[in-house]
């Protein structure tokens, strides 16, 4: 299993993005997804800037995938999608069926992102025929669902990636919740979301964290954390353990996990029996800001420690 880094979901400054990916370049993270996936009005980085970052990361030995928008609302965004597909070097992560269509038309291999609804093996096989070589499991599905997809007469001919750490993308809307919060029209939003490097936290009337508003995207308030599930994910056959970044520390986590997994792969140690003890330093001290409910087939915002799970 390898470590992958999802595209940045937030509106960071160009300088912060470049600094972030310089750290990624010097890490052991295997695969890096690059691009704006949330809102076309975020123009801190142009497509040429992302290509420059992609080439820099490639020079450092990273496998780079260009990520596309999850909700295409304008012709300009469609044009940007076509530019990504025609880049001539890197494959894409398709987060909308328009990207699947144009990638298939251009005979461009693609990763199927988590915002495309894939709920059965038949749909995955169809997408594989269209050029999909890897799919990222929608975050609301469970390990039992994934096991049922894998446990068929025919071994999957595509790779499997699971969002395992970070804020989960739950929904996208044509409305911008951040602009509405500041009583600004969406078309004149002043890119106000740049004020919130991890989105706007929304709470219940009982002050319980509920959601995270990130422009037109709604995220989970808590970070999914499947670190203690790594041994089982290796056994199942998950190929990529995906981190959705929200701060520089996520690069450090990805780097250390990549080194740890590489050491187990290169040795005769049984990762299923030995890995949990090696991962103890990364286990969250409390479940206040973490969740793993969806993966366990429970309410998504719930967190259950692996020690509490019955075998």
C-alpha cells in the first residue's frame, strides 16, 4: 500500500501552496494530486502554475495526477477541464462525469475521484473499460461495501484508493455558503474563502461541530482517521491510503507513514500483526476531532477506537 496526497481543497495563497508542495517534494509520499477541485473563481494559481508544480514534483520522483473540478458550472470551467486532459504528460483525476467523457474521448487514462458516485462493481468495471485505472472510494461507503466489491470471482483490474485522513467532501452545491455567510453575491464573492484556510466550522445549537463550509463544498467537521485500520486495509488489498491536506503537518504524517509502510514491504515482518504497535504514536489522543464511522458502517461523525471493536 502507498501513500497519496489529495489536492488542496482550500483557497490558499500562491506562496503558501508553493511552500507546501516544496515540503511534499522532499517527502516519501508516492502520489500527489494537483489542481483546483472546488471553485473556478479561486485563481491564486493558474493552470500553468499547477503544471510547473507537477513537473517539479515529477523531478523529485513523485507520481503526479491532475485533479479536475467536482462541479462544472461554466464554459470557462469546461475549457479548463479540456486543458487538463490535453496536458500531454500527466493523467487526470476525474471528479465529474464530463471529465470521464472527455478523458475517454482523448484516450487519456484517469483516476475516478471520490465525488463520482460509484456504488457497485458493475459501474466500476464500466468505468475501467472507459479508461479508469484507479478509483477513490466515495467517503460515505464502508469497508464491508469495499470488501464485497473486491470479493468476486474476478480480481479487480483497477487500483483502489481510500480517503483515510482529512476532512471528508460530503456535498457540492451551486450556491457558495461562504459568500452567503458574509452576505456577498456569489459572482462578487471577493474570494472571501481565502480568509478560512480550513473552511468555516458550522455547529449545532448545542455547540457540537457539525460541518465545515468551504465555498460551494460541504465537508465533515471532524477529520476521518483510519490510521489504526491500516493493517486490515493492507489485508483487503487497498492500494493507496489517501490524505486530504489541511496543514503542513499532514505532509509529515504522510512522509512518516510512507517510510513505515516501505520498511514493512521490504522486510519479512507481518504487517497485520506488527504494524499496530508501530502506529501507536499517530493514534488520536481523543475522538473529539476525528471520525471513522462511515468506514465502520456507522454514523459518519462517530469515532470508535480499534480496541473497542469486536473481532
